[in-house]
C-alpha cells in the first residue's frame, strides 16, 4: 500500500498521538494503580470469588430444599466435618497437629497473597509469585530451625551436619533472606515500581501475621496439647454461641463494621465461653496425653507425652467465697488450677478475639471481597475460619511465658551447649554453687551422683552428711 | 475538591510537606483524568495532561540551607554552591559523629533513638502524603502510639538483659521486667483495638494501607535501631566500624564514579557505575582494615559496655578478648614476595572487618537501590529536607538498613554464642527439677568433652 501525500500528514499526526499515548501509558501504569490510593473506596471494582466448590454429592442431596435452608445445611454439615476432622487429628498426635498447622499457614498465606494479586492486578509480574513463596520458605525455615533446635537438642547433637546448620542457623537464614531481598531489588521494573513495593509490603505484613502466629501455636502445642486445644476451642465456641445468642436474642447492634453482630450475642457468647472453657479444662486436665509437654524421645524416635503432671494440673481444694457457699452449699471445691487460667483464656477469646474478626471484616470491606477464598463451601476460605484466632495464639504464648513458667528449659540447654567450653565450665561451677545452696544438689565427694528427681530434697536429709541420693534416670 | 486539597496541603504543618503534596496532587489528579479520557483519543487532552506531567517534575524541596551559608556562598555559581553545601554538611556530620563518640555510649544510645524517631517520622509523612490521609487524625496518634509500644518492648528487653542487677534491686522495675512481655502485648492490643474501632466507613482501604505502612516502617526502622544498640553494647568498635565502612563506601564509590565512571551499574540508579562499585569495594576493605587496626588498640572501643552498679554509670573497662590482641599471621607466599615480610602482626578483628567491609560494599548498596526504587515509586526526590544538600535522615541511612542486622547476626554466629550472664539469669528462673536436669546434662556433656574429670570434682 503506497503511502499517499495526505496520508503522510495523518500518519505523522497519528504517530505523534500514538507516541504521546505511549508516554502517557508509561507514566500511566503506576498512576492507574495509584487510583487505588484514592481517598474513597468506591473506585475499585468488586472482586468476585472463584466458582462455587460445593461438592456435587451435597448439591444433589439438598436439591430439594429452598436456597436459604440449603445454605444452612451446607454450613452445618461442613461445621460438623471440620470438628470431626479436628478430633481425628488430635487423636493422631502432636506430629500430625504440627503438619496441620503448617498446612493451614501455607493456605492462609496463599489466600491473602492471591487477594493482593487481584487487588493490584499484578498477575503480569511473574517474579512476584516466586519471591512471595520464597520469602515464606525463608521465614518458615528460620522459625522451624529455632523451634527444632530447642526441642530436638539431643537428636541434633548426634548428627554433624545438623550441628553445623544449627550453630550458624541465624546466619544461614539471614543469607537466604538477603538473597530474596536482592532479587527483589534487581527485579524492579521501570513502570511498576509502586506495584512491586506494594506487593513486597503486602507479603511481609502477611508473613508477619500468619507465620508468626502459626509458630506461636506450635510452641504452645509443645507446652502441652491442652494449651493448644483449650484456646482454639474457646474461640470456636465463642463464635458459635455468639452466633446462636445473636440469632435468638439479638437486638442491639454491636459495631457498624459488622452489622450482624449484636451486644446480646457478645455477652451471651462471653458467659457461655467461660463456662465451656471451664468444663473443657476440667475434662482435659485429667489425661496425661493432653497435659504433658511434648517431648521427642531419641530412643523411640517419636514424640511422647508422658510425665508427672505439673502443679497446675493436679486437683487442689479451694475454699469458696461466702456467697457461693450459700448457693452451692459446699465448703470447698476441688479444681485444677488450670481451670482458673482457662477463665483468663476464655475471657480473652470472647472479648478481644472478636476484634480479630472485625479486623478481617474491615479488610474484606476495604478490598471489596466477600470471602477470603472459596475453599470451604458455605464458609469461605481458611482465613475466614481463623480470623478470630489471630491474636489468641500470641496471647496464650505471652501468658504462658509470663505467668506459667519462665524461659524454655530446652532452649536454655541448647544455648548452654553452644557456648565456648571455658564459659560452660564457668557456668557449671556457678550453677553447682547455686544448686548446693538451695539444697537441690547434695555436696558430695563421690562422683557420678545423679540426683535427678522431681521432688525437693528435704531439709532434714541435708543435715546428714554424705547422704547420697540415687534416682534412676527415666 | 481539588483546589481544597491543594490549599489544605499548602497549609501543612511543616515546610517540606506542601511541596511534596503539590507535586503529588497534579500527577495523581492526572491519573484519574487520564483514565476518563482514555476512551476518547483526544489529542488535546493528551497533550494537556502530558505537558502537565512534564511541568510537574518530582518536587524540588524548599531550600533549608541556613542563611549564613547562603550569604557566604552567594557569589559562587549554583552548581558549585550545591557542591560546597554538600561538602560542608558532610564534614559537619562527620565532626558531629566524632563528638558523639567522645561523649560515650549513653549519648550514642540517645542519638540512635533520635535518628530512629526522625526516620519513622519521615517515612510516615511520606505515607500521609501518598494517601492524602491528613483528615484521618486518629492515624497520627495511632502511628506514634505503635512506635512507642514497640520501642517500649525492645528497650525493656535490652534493659532487662544489660541492667539485670539494677533491675532486681528496684521493686517496681522488677515487676515491670518480670511481666514485661505481657505488658507490652497489652499495650499493643490496646492500639490494635483502637485501630479497629476507628475504622470509618468510606476510608477502610486508606486506613488499612496506613496500618500496613506503619507496621512495615516499624519493622524496618525500629528493629534495625535496636540491633544497632545491641551491637553497641558488644563494644563500640562493633558500632563504629560497620557504620564508617558504609559511609566510606558511599563516599569512595561516588569519587571513583566521578573520576572513572563509565559503565552504568543498574537502571534503578543511573548515576551508579561499575567502576565506582568496584573501586568503592576495594577502598572500603582497605579503610576497614586500617580503621580496625587503629581502634583495636583502645580499650574504650573494644570492651563491652557495662553498667556499673557502684558508680551508676556506663563503664568500658575490661581485659580485651582474644580478638583484640595482636597475633602473628604467616603471609601466604604470593604476598610475601610483594611485601618482603614473612609474618605480619594483626588483630584477629581485622579479619572480621574484611567480612564487614565486604558486606558494606556489596550488599549495602542494595539498601540504597531499595530506597531509590521507593522514591521513584512514590515520586519523591528526597525523603525529607532535614539536612540541606543531602535530603532527609533516611537518605543518609538508606545503605545502613541491612548492615546493623548483618553485624548482629555475624556477632551472634561467629564471635560469641549466647550471653552467659543472661543464661544464668534464665536458669535461675526455672523450676528446680528443670535446673537439675540441665545441670546434669551439662555435666555429662562436659565430662564427655574431657573438661571435667569424672573421678574428682573440685571447686
């Protein structure tokens, strides 16, 4: 096609316009996504969740009912399924629970990152998926390394390579993180700076929320499965009972953010959760399986939960305050001290837990999504189920470290074994003096005295000289 | 609507904000108008917006140079004037640094705290400008509150470790330190609940963005500054050498690039060149070696900072550890012929300083690229206008981001393990049966290693 005289002018004008459009488009991409920073929320289109994933079976079975009841039934069945799955995993032991927590963490991370992709329409930045998953891997490696090093101290001491990995663990984790950071800087593409920074920040905040919480959950689990079960069940119970109370008695709305929540539901949920926590604590405190710290035994190469239950899991008699005495007509009541702690846990679950739910509701409204994902039919994504649990794990961990016990003994041991030999010797001497002063250790000239035991050596025995106490190692 | 935004930003509290806002508003406003006009290819609208884009370059910050300097340099041309201002301010900052070092560790800690607060303020202000969130007054309060909480948590942990005896004496301090984590968590929770309660209907996303922005800023700024303070407590040399290496690398890379620069290094920062990068690397390593040689001789730099209960002040007095004692090293054959020496006397710390300088030169610049990318992403020229000729405090500290973390990780991994006194404290809070168990495990471990004689035990 031969260019005509007139056409050339038009062509040039068109070229100039195209050129200007190109420039506009160049400055445009960041600015277009800059619209997302606009002052009101009305600009972003609604993000539709992915397709309905209700299994065909359920659909066929419930096809006869009306839509509203059908939704109810699906929710109900899924709730029961999840609760039974929970019981099954508990039965299978702590290792399976750890894997479950890991699986949930990965899925939550995936859900939140997918929302970020959709919000920022950044599917065409392929590096970002890789980098987000890489950062997840790094942070998990760091946290699992810290946990494993503590609890598997004996196992780790045996293997040489593991020793090396443990000793330089922080350095290795930091190097891995740095590699990801440098990859991010090198991957910055000219027109997409702001997008990339947003996704970077999004990834980090998500890691902060999901990964740290899940590791605190695992640390609570190692304290004893009861520290894992009672908080989680309290939150779930609060969810369900607040819903039921709100359904039957609800009248005054609680907060503008979640119009379905009511004060009646909130307060009713609070009292029922406290009662539930009290009863659940009573039931679970009896079993060693739940109460004992999880330990890794090198001889059997598995996790065991066997121990002498500590003081808070032994029945104590408490004298009732006068007004309760009149009501219950009893002088004293035997309770586990743990039940008193469970009141604190349930209170937190009912009063502050819902704030995690409001946070998630605000988040969903801010980004105009109905559910985090569509993993569980009728319920939404995994994050929807776990939104109230956000703060619970941190609270339980802080509670344990502040009120129940001090630092972690295995961690202290681990750190001791890493020190220089001279420092170890110094510490050994200091400890020995301290223990002898306190009467826990008997001063003796004979070697090979193992006074490992779980009870104090009574002061009377201390008076007798040369009393050598032998306890057999378990 | 738009004029009122501009005017409200012009009446902003400090000098630099209105200019930033002005530069941002047109381009942002531009974006929304362009999306409208995309449907119709209108030459005039396109050229209008395009010229507006050209006419609003990334902001020229208000001139903050003191009057004195302005008058003294009024005769020189603009380019040289800029040079001189930068030069004078650089020397002023370095002199200030020396004065602070002379004043001792407590003043250094205060300076680190102030720098941290200023960096936080700068980044949060950028966030406000980007999101035009001046009319969400709660957010300022909440951001500063979170800064306070996180600082309280970190300072509490540091104080508990290093001032153990002081803390045990005073009853209120003891309670505060025993329940420290719980108190910090409660304070944070209060802030979290206040945030949730402050969510306003049409501004959810803005508020979540500012919340995320605040947290990421805290993560970067506050954790780094506390790691700096940890390094400082190890010994002032661990604070001074890394920071000086980064500064030296900055200056050297700039000089090498200025005189020899030809091949651009990375598209993100067009002024950086490979010659500057490599020249800066070698210069920094040499500088690090020399500096650590000089500093390792003095106790006040080398000894860990301790709090003396009797004199109620910080003391740096100790027997220098192995790292800071001159050792003989055999020079490998290659260098032997060059230097004509068989052995050389060096401090082992100088070997470590090579690692620190290498990190400062190779990875430190990535922190600078990150900050450059950030500035381009949000279309700002400088973080703020605190230092005339240089920009904000963050501009000076952008290469230091990763250095503090690296030094801390390096010390923890290679120099020493956990803190023995801290371990003893932790041990003393355990239950008796746990204490026994640990004692016996330690005993068998030491016996295995041959450090303890199994036959006799003498004190």
